[in-house]
C-alpha cells in the first residue's frame, strides 16, 4: 500500500511542518539581527550566534522542502537542475554562516571581526563561492521551483510573484528580512496545503 504523502509517512518529519518552520527560522534570524544591531554594532555575542544558528536551522528544513517540491514536479529535468543549484546554494550559505559563527567566537569585538572577515574574503575562491555567487543559487532555485509549479498549475499564479517579492526585499535592505520571511511564510503555507489534487496522486505512485 502506498503511503499517503499528505501525512508525511515518507518523510523523516511532517513536510507541512518543514514548509512553515523554514521561513519562521528565517524570521527569527531577521528579528534577532535587528535586536543585535540596536546598539549600532552587529556581533559578536549571544545574539549573533543565536541568529546565525536559527538561519542554519532553516536551511536544513529547506533541504526537505526542495526534496518535496522535486517529487511534486515528477523529478523532471528542470526541477533536477533547480534542486541541484538550490542544494549548492544551501552548502554555500552554511559555509558563510559557519564562518560567521566561528569568527564571532574568536573575535573580542566588532573591529576584530572585521579584520578576520577581510582575511577570509581576501581568498578569491572563498569570496566567490561563499559570499558573491554561491548563496544566490539558493534563492534562484526557490523561485525557479515555484515558477515550475505555477506553470504546471500545481500552485496559484500569484505565488511566484509573492516569492520574488519575498526574495528581493532583503537585497533592498537587510532590516526587511522579517518582512520577507512573513511573505515567504504565506507562500510556503499555501504550498504545504497541496493546492493541486494532482500533486498528491503523482507522489503516491512514486
């Protein structure tokens, strides 16, 4: 008997939970970041570390989300490319936030952190992969997957627009990360509800 994917039987955790937890952890990161900067300085300290750990936790949930979207799309080759890029972006972001946490522990103050960041980013390969290009793959993959779902009629047509708005807001101003996360909560909540009846049937046959 095939497991009902809506119950999450084929996942290590309920997929609906992951769809909500991922953007909520991004929201936590954004709020903690704002609190951390109230004195005009970001890091080092407990808030710096907690915020980064929250974001990294969200990235873990996004691995499950990518897998679920990949299955909904029938493992088509465009979805395969998007998921590969998305996982690469997650790896780059994990590296970036891991570096941030390590530097936060090592540095005595913000000035010392700045010096260490300069040393790390002076390595061309690290700067390109971990800061300038790699992380954006994560966001491009999210948008591409939602567009693919919309084209197939598996999500509402407005979702790619909302997704794009949510992804662009932090680029405009990092203080908009909480607003971005709230927008994405709405998008992912709608996707988690399985708006297309065709998607669960397709999954049940896999």
